[in-house]
C-alpha cells in the first residue's frame, strides 16, 4: 500500500513529530510511506514556545519528510492537495489534534482525493480541544467530514467523535509507547546526574498549560513535604506565564523541594528525568490520552494521574500507579502518600513493564490497515 502521512515531523519538534516518526517506521515495514509536513506549522504570533524546530533528535525520530504545507495559506492547501493527488496514494493519513488545522487538512483531503480511490483516515488525538475557541466545532467538522475512517485512542475521544459523526467508521487503539528516547538508565546514575538526594522523586514533564494542573501539584507538594523526603522536577516549556508558578513555589516555601527546568528538553536528556523519578505525575484538569504516560511506561516508571479523559484507562490504580479525583490537591497529596507508603515500587515497576506490552505500534498499524481496506 502507498501511504502519504501528513502532519508534524522532523525537522519540526515535539510529541506529535515523535509519534509520526515512530508510526512511519512501523508502517514502512509493510508499506511505502511518505511524510508531508509543514514549512509553516504555526504563525509566530500564535506559537507560545521558543522554537518549532528540533535540535539533534535521537535516531528513531530522524525520518525523511517533505516540508510543503503552509497552515495559513489556502492557495498552498490546494497546491499540496494536487501534489498528493498526482502521487495516487492508496491512503492519506492525518494526525489531528487541533481545530486550527481543520481548514488546512480538510481542503487538502478534498483536493487530494478528487476523482481517485484514495482513502482518508484521521488519527484523532482530540475531537474536542482542551482549550476551546470560537470556530472549533466548525473547523473540526470540516476536516473530519472528509474522512473515510478514524483512529481514536481513548473512550473520551470515541464519545466526542460519535457525538459529531454518529455513523463514523473507527477503531479504538490506545496510544502506543514512545521508545525513541534511548534505553533506561540506572536510577542511582540518573539521580546523581541530576544532583538530587531526596528519598522520593516525582516528575512533571511536558508543556505547561493551565489544563495540566501544575498549580494543584504544587499545592499537593506543600501538603506532603513535612511527611516525606520528597523532590519534584518540573521539566518542560511554559506555554503559560512562568512567573506565577515561580511565585507560588516561593510562597509555599518549596524552593528546596521543587526544581524547575524551563525549556524544551533535548531528546538525549529525556531519559535522565524519567529514570530518576519514582513516578510521573499527571495532575490534569482535562485530558484525552497522554503521550507523557507512554514515555513513562517506556522507562517502566509508574504514573500518578487524575481521573480525567482516558488517563484511568492507561494507569491501573494500585497496580501501575495511582488514580485520584481531579482538581483536588488534598486528594492528589493523599495519592502521593499512598504511592510512597503503601505500594511496593519494584512490584509496580514490574507491573508497568508488563502493561506496556499492550501499547505496541504494530496494533496501531494494523488498525490503520483495516480502515484503509488494504492490509
């Protein structure tokens, strides 16, 4: 089967680029795959980070791609659609996560498939975005109505898809594990490298946005610090104003219990944080699924998560981590105490190692093949 995969990819950076790279490698085992990515993904005025370009990726994430798509140019969308149509792919595969791209993706899909037998499949990270804006529903409907099939990765996204398209043809396959950040490192070595001596170490990783609940985690840290020798690493790029979080750390007296590493983390440094941590914390206020949890699972690191979206589908409470009610720092603090006081961490890590075998890229590739109708 000839496949065109359209979405973020190297030389662009981030979790979606990493996802598409690993999917490309899996699909390429059985099919001919080309990646079409962005020459302009976001206008600078709309991008909250410092750079959209990857530094030096690990080898797994360095994949060939063509930078063709301009997300804000309708003339470009038509041109890209025509260029894809000329290649006559059997499948045009999109990674969809934000309504901003709805007009772009929907136009490319319609132009690329006009007068062809090319099927269109969307892998939907979200159907309803975490942070809603006017036009979201219309943009999403325009994009997804051009599809022949969908992959969803949690029950929450499945419900949102069926609310918008009750008769949709879809497969529900959980988010696979990210395995492109290198091999696990010994915990002692990782902690020495990071200069942390606390008995218990937690990690909050990834882009910082309001819906991710870092403020609640800081409140929970203040509640448990007198009961545990504990340290929290906050590692990632702030898409919110960083100053209020820094001020909160100071006001709660957490300067010695919290280390903030602000900025995008190079691929070859990621493993040190996950291997140093006893658990990764996802104190989210809303979610669909989490790529961060699937990085944690690659390193056999348990997860403490709130019960929102599909997080409880991935984290089995009391076995691979702890699940607590959302928006409640007291419940989060209790969950942290339960994890460190009541759970055998080596047994939990072994459970994570067994659980992650369910999250294989080959399962996702097989679902895509079924939706394309051409295994």
